[in-house]
C-alpha cells in the first residue's frame, strides 16, 4: 500500500491524516485505487462521529460561528474536524488559505483539524472527496465533523445528503421577507440558527426567530423531529452550547426512532446510484465508437432529422 501509516492514522496523527486525504484527492488512477484500498481498510473504524452540515448566505458569520462552535466542542472534550466544500470556480482562487486564516484560533487547537476541499469536477466532484475525507477523519478519531458549504445552491443539497444534521445560519433581518432563503433549503434544514443576536439586534433576532418558526409549520418534515429555530452570538460566544444541546437532542431522538443509521444507509445507497451513473457516463464518453457517432447525432438532433430519444438509444446501444 501507499506510504501512509495506518496505525498513525488510527491514533489520530494529523500528518498521517493529511497525507491520506491528499491521496484521496488525487486525480491519478493509481492513487484512486490506493485510496479506495485505504478506505476499505479503515471502514470498520468509521461512522462513530456526528456529521453536521453548516450553511448560510455570505456575511452571516459562518467562520466566526464555526470557530466558536468548534472551540466549545473541544472544551467539552470532543475532537473536531472542519471540512469546507467549495464547488465554486477555481478562478476565484479557491479557499485553501482562506479557511486557516478565517479560523485562526481553531486551527491552533490540538484537537481540531481544518481542511478545505479542492474545487474540481472529477468523478463525484467535491462531494466524493468530502465524503471520503469524512471517513478518514472518523477513522482518525474525530467525534464531530463539521461540513461547511462555501457555495450557495447545489452544494447545499450535496452536503445535506452526506450529513446527519443540517444547520442553516441566518442573520436577524427586519421586514418579513425570508431573506432570500429558498423553500428547498428550508426543507433541508434540521435547524435554523440566527447568528449576530447581540447588541441592538437582540429584539430583531427574536422577531426573526418567531417568523421562521411560523414558516416551519407550513413545511412537512420527518416524523420524529420538528426543525427548531435558535438564536446565538458567535462573536460574544453566547448560546453556542444551546446549539450543541439541540443537535444532541436530535441525535438521541433519531437513535430512539431507528432513524439515525437508516438515514446513513439511505445516503450511502443514493451515493452508490449517483456514482454508477457518473461512471457509466465516463465510460460512454471514453468509448471510441461513441466519440465518432456523437457529433453526427448531435447535429441530427439540432436539425430535427432525428429524435433525441432515437439518438440517445443509438449511443447507449453501443455499450
């Protein structure tokens, strides 16, 4: 196997973990095979953490919240890994240095591990790498995995599909517009947390909380859990523990209702289907016969001389 020391990884050695993640992120086929071999080896040690997705519009104070939340968890004796999912274009410079500087205090903690995801559209894209990185962090003994979405939109759905609890951060806002929050995100959220509930914004935060609570009543969620709305101030580090207690309450209820591992199993099955689709598509695109037929069929579809169905069927029949 590759030069990754499995014993060190299992002991929580950060260098061994970082090397294993780099292997998982590699685009080389030989590395991919090694990475999958490594993941199979550590699979029995995975799954013991709680996976929390954290999302929110830019300016909501995500980094400040994650830092305050991470430090609170560490003070409770937890080991915390922060993975940032950034599906944005590489032109923006990614977030490789950004995360470390944004969470300076947290990154200095012995029991914290911060890792941004690369943004690239390889097989499974960012979601694939983040899922596998999550498993490695669990094998290294991290109890809480925070998956932060940097992008807005598609990344939220991808993160919600790989975590146990999906938390959306909000800011206190005047007026009753739902601050551009899409109904789809409301349906994904297990909780909304209104950050920046401090100073003159305290009353506003309470009104916003009431507003979102009313909005949640209109949405049908899972049977055992009604999404909650909390307020906190990451800056003043107040009510951060309330957020953690709410997540613990969710986990306990999910376990009592046999929903916790059921959800993970379902996520794995959905992920399997997604990968099969992507692998088939890759095989198709690499097939020489498909490559020669494709331009003509595309032209035919555009010129209305062949139906899209028949064109697609000819391509798939090649396999």
